[in-house]
């Protein structure tokens, strides 16, 4: 059984470094144009070059999203953008539009093409058709069950790779093709500008829905067959089912979350890598702490999406609650002196001596540590780190490594 690639989101350079340090085999990111996450930090042309060099030096692949649906007047700009990528050499471009795909083949004939989930591939016929047009990989629609994925894998040639989202947010739409944002405020979700109106707070008043910040924008509602339709979805979490996903023949495990924090990227990547390492060690055993790790990051209620659903309406997708906030990301280790036992850290949130904290290091779940001392940059002992993003030093009851994360511990 071939080990699937672990593919992590890289919304900016900090997040990319976290993904790589914590075990990603590949990262996906966007330039400043034609990506479906226009609100992410994204990468300038020079940052793209640096990112590709950084990742390749560490044996990690870089996939660049060009997965919007450009309109006629945008193709001249798209052509210039693609030409500018020739000397940057990402490992693949992720596309959703057949016109974009044709232009990539013309201008970047040696670059792999991965077909985005936005293309809604739900059958072996669709996968084969995309492959005939030049795709090396197809990101399957999130609405497929695991049985359907197995059937597609069995019906397409082995050289065609299949990628699936195994963790993160889902849309109440067909693999992202949602019109609600454009309808309500003129921001087209299919061109990278989704305002996520499915996450807003709505109130039912009589026979209308009213959004809390837009009282003048009322929408009529009605029941059909005794049902109403709720938009906010749960997040996908498949950590308990990694063996089944591997055995289904998925080529790449994709983690959603380019808009999430570097801490999120590190934790989720690290957790699924531990699960894959366990499976391919030949003595797999599910570790309940993996789920605890995934509960430490920002997320909505977890579900397994459509993977194990008996029908499209039996996927247990509706979320009754909003986000569960992640554990406070306190600091990241930049240096460690073995002789003195002092770690140099960059602060991310306020930390107070005596508060419970945990150490997260690549390949392990978070562990409680005892902080023996906090020191400012001059070496003076301090009780807390009051200023955001200050550099400070810490002595704890165990050694650390650059890239290790200090986070809030359990208070119970």
C-alpha cells in the first residue's frame, strides 16, 4: 500500500514553515492573483520564489492555486501571471476552469496540473476526462462517500492521482460553488471573495430571516415537506478513520485551512502525520490523544462529512454551535542552549509564570511542562510577558528544539 501524501495549507510564509516542520509532504498556497482565498495573506512573486526554494530544499512540494474562474477580460492578466511562474517552478498548479487548464498547458507544459475540488469531480468518468485534458491529479468533490471514492479509484488508471479533503471546514454548497455571498453583498465566492454569509448570525422574525448586521436585508423562508434548511456546517475530522482512507486508495490527504493560524497548521499536520506514521509502521493503534490535539485548534463541531453517510441527507453536517476557540498559542521556540537550558522564544500571546502550559514538538502530542523561569531580553527574571510579540527566554523542566510550540495547558 502506497503511503499517501500529507498536503497542508500555507496561507503565508509562517504557516508554510509550520507545515513543513510538523511533517507536511507538500503545501498548497496562492499568489496574489487568481486564488480562491483572496483574503489570505498569500505570496508576492518574490515570496513565491523564496517559498518554492525553501520547500524544495527540504524535500517538500509546492502546489500553487490558480483556481478561480476568470472572465474574458481577465485572461490577458492570467497569461502574464502564468508566464511569470516559468522561473519559479512550482510543482503543480491547482486549477478549476478548463480554459485556465488549456492556458497552463500552453504556457507551462512541464508543470503538473491538479484539478481543484471546485471542478466537482464525482465520478470515474469525470476523472478520466480531466486526465485526458492533461491533469495529473484530481481533487475529488467533498460530497463523495468513501465507497464512491473506492469505486472511482478502482475504475481509473493508477497513474491518475486522487486527492481528498480529510480535515477542516466544509461549505454548504457543492464543493464550494456557492452563490450566497455574491447574492447578498456582491462578493463572488467563485472568484475568491467569499464573505462566508453561511456563518453569520440570523434571526427568524415571522416568515423572514434577518441577519444581525443587515436588518434591511430580509429573506423570506418557508418549510418544504416539514423541513427548513440550515447553512452552517460542521468541520470534517477523519483522524479515527485514517486506515480506511489509506486503504481506499487516496493519493493525497488534504488539510483545509489557509485562513487559519500557524498553530492550527502545525497541530493538524502533526496529528495526521503521527497517525500515518503509526499505520505504516505495521503496528497501527489509534491514539485518543490525537483527537484531543485536533480539539485544541479553532474548529466547529466535528463530523466525518459524507465519507460514511448512507445518503446525502444523512451526513450529520449541521452545526448547532459556532467556533470552539483554540488553545492559546503562547510562543514559538527560536533557539535553545543545551548548556544553560534556556530557550529563546517569540511571543504570540501573554504568558504568566505559574500558568499551566504545554510543549508541542514535531512527532508528539502536546505534553505538560513546568516552567522554571521567564526572563526578558536583558536576562532579568519576569513574571509575565505583557507585550505582544516580544522576544523572551524561558527555562523549563525539559529540553526544547527550534520550532517547538508553547501553548496554554489544561486548567482542570
